[in-house]
């Protein structure tokens, strides 16, 4: 298994640098179920941040990227069930993906609630508004 940094996926999906894109595509395509790539939750959060904030990719495309990562048999996604839950929340609401992952992670850790001052996170990511 090989750990994959965020920038590998940025190049793979955004294709903003021809040389690095070629290398990223070759690497990702060389992965297999017997020699998979490992994707940490931090890399997923950073990827979503980068593609939405820097590259201005819309939510539908972000969801497609996340679905692609989760569907790949050549990748091992850290806490994939939690990430899947976060993607479901993100898909149907208006909370940021990070808030969806925070809420899903807290539930997976056994928390009975996650409190926030963010009304969107409370409404769409399953958190409880404090105050």
C-alpha cells in the first residue's frame, strides 16, 4: 500500500499541470486491489478545500470526485464508512463537507451529539446549535 497526498488527487482530477498530471495519472492507474493507494481523511478534506476554494469546482463535481474515490477498488479510504456518511449529508444539504465529516466522525466515535455555532452545520450536518 502507498499513501497518497492531496496534491496527487488535485493533479489527477483538476489536470492543471501537464507534467504532474501525467505522473499522477500514471501512479493512480498503476494501483490495484493487491497494491492499493491509501487516502487519509485529512487528504480528502484538503482535496475538497482545494477544489472548491482554489479551483472553484462546483458541488456536483466535488461529489463526483468523492464518489470516484470511494468507489475505487484500488484505493483504501481511511474510515470509508464515515466518509460515505459525510458525502451523503453533503449531497443533500448545504453544510460544508468539512462540517459533514466532523459530524459523521463524531457519531462514528460514539458521540451522542456534536455542538456548533454554525446553523448550516446544525441543520444539514446533524449537529446541534449551541446558544
